[in-house]
């Protein structure tokens, strides 16, 4: 049986991974993403870190 009072998930590990900075796999800079809408109305996510 599980011990009483112990969390099933490691909250500190989750908080650490959330605070860790994400790095772009293409350019190596900090990930910066923007939702762009084309004139035809199509939405797409663009990486601003690689353009520039």
C-alpha cells in the first residue's frame, strides 16, 4: 500500500522542468513562437528565434 501523506508525483521535479529554459533545436537560441494569421485566414505557428 502507498504511504499516507506522500505525493504520487514529484512536484519539485515538475516545477524545475517548467522553469527550465527551452532551447530551439534548429538555431540553439531561446524558443520564441508566435501565432501568425495569413490573409486567407489560415493560422500557423512561426518560430521567431530562427528568423532574424
